[in-house]
C-alpha cells in the first residue's frame, strides 16, 4: 500500500550539481549514460548544465587600442623567446644524436 505515497524530492547542493555537469562534459559520454551512472534523471543534468552556463561571467570588455598594442608587443616578445628556445633544443638534439 506504499504505492499511493508521493515520492520525496531529493535536494542536491550546488557543488554536487557542478561536479555532475563537469563529469558529464569531460567524460565524452552521453547525458543519459552519465545520469544513469550518477543515479539522477538525465533531464536534471541538462537543467543544471543550462543553469551554470547562464551564470558564467560575461565576456571581458573590449580592450583599448593601447592595451591591444601592448598585448601584441608582449606576445611578440614571448614568441621570439620561445623560438630561441626551440632553436637551442634543435641544436642540442642534433649534437646529442650524432655518433
């Protein structure tokens, strides 16, 4: 006669919800498979995913021209440094690989 009793709603804390969504996204498996593994309804997983996507921070404000120029300069310097490191590694590899 317990058939007539209403089901109790389970409540999940936000950290659990976020972990479930993260697990689903990183697993590469379907929402249904992950939800079954976690013992939840796959619609809950979809709802949580949409909820957290809408809560994400808005995109950063557009940079000014001077900020963009300084960023370009910084990236060019970093690229030059990384290319030098690559060239040194190539030379080292060549020296080490000769009999």
